[in-house]
C-alpha cells in the first residue's frame, strides 16, 4: 500500500510505501518521485538520507522518472519492525517489495556507499535493468572496512554530541561546513547550509545506524559477479572513506563493469560535481 503525504520541495510527489518483508507487514519506505522517462531509483549511504541526491535530481528528471528513497531506519523512514532478520539482505528484499508497491518493473538503480552495495545485490538478484554504484561498500579488505566504519561512527558520535544551535552556527561558514562534512565531500563549501543542518540531524537521529554499522563490522563483503545486468562503478578520486584503490577488486569481480573516475569528488560525489555525476547516472541507466 502506498500513502501519499504531499508535494516535495521540487514540485514532485513525496510518499511512503508500506511493504511486507519476510512475512512482516509495516516496513515503511519514504520516497520522492519526479520527472519522466525510464525509472531510476536512487539509494543513499549509511547515516545519510534521500536529500543527498538533491544536487542531481533536476538534471536527472529531465530524462528519467526519478525515485529517491530513504532506507528503513534512515531519513523519514522508521526502522524495520521486530520479526525481520537482522541482515543486510533485508534491504534487498525491502527494495524488491518497494518496486512492486510503486509499480516499478525492473527499474534502473543507482546507489552511493551502502546504497551502492544494495544496488549491486539487486543486480545479482536480477530485479533491475542496470546498476550504477558510486563508491560502493563491500569491495573492501577487512582493514579497509574497519577504517571506513570507524570514520562513519566518529561522524555519527560528533553529530549526536553537537547541539543543534552549534550545528546551525557552523553551517553558516565555509570553514564550519568543511569541519562537519569534509570527510564525505571534497568541496564541502558548496553544500548549502540548510542541507548540512538537515543531514547532520539525519545522521544523529537515524535509528538503524548502530545496527547497520554492527552488521558491517560483522564482515559484510560483496562477493561474486553481477551477470547479465549492465554495471557502472564510479569512484571519487578524493574519497576519504572508501578509497578509490578499491576499484581493483571491482575490476576483478565484475570484469564487464564500466569503471568511471570522478575527478575532484569525495565519497558523496553528487554535491562535488553534479553535472558529471548526473551524466554518469544517465549513461549508466540508458536503455540497452
């Protein structure tokens, strides 16, 4: 069942889809939908929310039916109810149910970080037309995984400790935005103050963060190829969380994937170079 709750900030439609996962009803996924053309579903990283894609939404919506989602337990989506297995593949099953709920038949998908990992897993499941993964999680060694998750947890604790009034004050200056978001953006000064405030709150308040972080620490790794589905993997040259040398494993595991370098981009590249990232997403989701 899909319940609309009003227009979004860009004139599209914001809604929540309630789906059943593992036999448990009540999994809610908030999303915004705008544009027309081939459907393209956008998935954010751990601790972020769907607004991470705002810098590229308008560019994509000219040619795509764009659906940006909040994973359960992040953004405006409540965490999954009790009774559902505590595993990363739950997000794959939730997204598959979401596609059915909003009448998407094998959409194109794109994801960043955790969203990139889920995109690749959806590709393996054969329920999508194409995959574009921006700095995807899971293509790491154990040491790289530990380093990345430690950085993300440090950011989470800082977001929780910093009073909202201090966040607002920091967000007003370039130096403050760099201090708060310099680990995920190569050009943090470009991020709007209101966006920094909102994403800091999203990081601090995400009910699923600690649980998903613990799952990552338990040894989550992306394994195998993504056969019969076009895959694009793009990595920011200045990614400080998931370093671009992890593309070596991607080349080995998914030899048919198109590999793209994103110059002067960090871990969340949509803000650093919107035109470039939008072009990569459009090329990756072109009907083949």
